C-alpha cells in the first residue's frame, strides 16, 4: 500500500503569519531563511535558558527545556531512521520572503556580495512559520522569541524591527488574528491547529477543481495560485507588502557592483472554502521550486532530480518527521512506492542552480546552500497514486535546510 492522506492524520501542524515593521532602513541578505532561523535560535535560548553558563551539555534541565526541544532536536525515538542522539528534523519551518531575480538566478559566489534586499524604514516585512507536533503548544514562547529577535535586528547592520501582528492560518488559507502587542495573551490559537491529513485532502480537492476548470477551458493559458501555506492576504485592511504565499518577495534588480533589491508588492485575495469532493488528477505534474532546493546524491548537489529521487527524499523526510514529531510512525510500502516512481519520466525541466551561502556561528564557518529553483514537469500514470506524498511535501518542504525555508515548492499544474 502506498501512502494515503488518511495516514497523515497523526501529523499535527499549525501555520502562522508574522508581520514585522522596520524601525529604519534595512539591507538584508538575498535569502532571509537562514537569518530568521539563526536569530530565532538565539532569541529562543534567551527566553528558555535558566543557567548562567548556557551550556546544554552541562544542564540537568535539558530534558525539559524548551530550547533543545525546538531548536536542537535529537533522535529521542531510537527505532527506524533515527538513532539516539542523531540529528532530527526541527519541529518548525520558516517560510521566508522569496529571492527572485529579474533575469537569472545567482550562479556565482561573487554574486552574493552584489545582491541585497532593501527594506525602507516603516515598511512591513512578512514571513510564515509552521509548527509541527508538540511544538504547536509552545506558540506563546515562539511569539515572544520572534519579538525579541526582531528587536535585536537582522543582517550585518542589525536593523531592528517591531512585531506588529500574528495570524493563524486555517486549512483553507483563511487567517485569524491571534496576537498583537496590545493583547495580554495569545487568542485561542489551539483551536486553529490542524493535521497534515486535512491540509493534504483540502489541497487535493483544490487541484481537482483546478483540473476541472482547465478541462472546461482546454487550450486557454492559466496560472495556478500557490495555496500551500496560505500566505496570500494581509491581516489588517491597510496596504502592506505581501506577495503570493510567502508574504514578501525580494525583486532583485542589478545596480552595479553594490546592487540592491526592492520589495515587490501585489494584491491578494482570501481563498475560498473547499468542499469534500473526491480528488482526481492526471498523468502530468508540474512543480515549481520556490526556494533553493538542496538534494545531495553521493556527495554532490543535484541540479535536476528525477521523479524517483524526489519521492525518495520526500519519503525519508516524512518518515523522519513521523518518527520524531508525529503520534505514530508511518506504515506504507516504500519499495512499491519507489518502483512506481521509477516509471515516471521527466517531461521537461527549467531548473537552474542558485548559489547560496550561510554563516554557521556554531561551526564558525561558511556553509554552502546551493540548490535548484524553477519548474520541472513529470509524466506517468503512477503520479495519481503518489500525489498524496507530493502534496504533503508542499507543506513540509524537501531536501536539506527545510527549517530555513529551503526546498519549498508548489504544484502548479496537473493535467488530465
């Protein structure tokens, strides 16, 4: 038996949108994911740590402390893919502003020194954050940590921001304001938690509707809306910087050797609630990789994965998350799934490698985050059976660096 959406019922997930406002002009990295993740870690430790030495390896509170639970997750469940003490997937996923260039992706290390994103003073910066499993109940601590990290500032110049609002995103992409600095407590956030099963089922029904609409208008050009994180519209009625589901998109424009980028804006709308009709999908699938996707095979970084390589990577991530953060491990026929995936061929590929680095303070060195971006299309009858896994990946990302927001993609079309 291959994976079904019902098996994803054990995955609890909660999705949020954070709005910050720049206190002054800020010049930020081209991809903000690693900056958000690193700043969040420092702020979370400041919130949670009770020991003056700050060393988790010497702390007898470590087994009950929020910081290692969220940020230094280990393989606490010793069976399956993870051994005791092994590095485990984090129970959070940042959904940062997307780096987009006007003409081509950044392909050389020197490009990283020339491209920056500029946020004007008083401008809003929006990003998403998903919490998984038991981390969902820790939202008040997470909000407090985000507020601290915003005050401390981002980028080389430590430009500070102020947290203005937090909204919870429901299964249909609708938002509910749950926190502003004027509120004493976070409002009823636990009622808005959902499961990966519910998100996947809703997304499959949406794809079926889109397929039906294309069937009635065969031959007409169409662009599908990316709904997998629900970040499409402002919390408040006032205008703000928000594009697609990522909140803010960096539009990079060349400006000599010290080029800068400005934030692009677009109007967005609330998604329509979806009914429970049975989903159908065709034999052609097109994926758009929205952030650099880093998949390694035999020490090398893939520039264009096969469908089976994508399925293997997704299956491993899902299984590791289930082992560490779900209520029960997954039980499906992995061998049969891979055999099915190997029958699917690549129809066309417009993927290109994007050069990206991040600075690791813990390792005191610069690490590569190169990954592919763009669109790729696959064809094969097995796509129908494997679509629940692909849809789940829209909410969980794929490859390495997923907590930073790497490996994010959307299904842009599925043709009957």
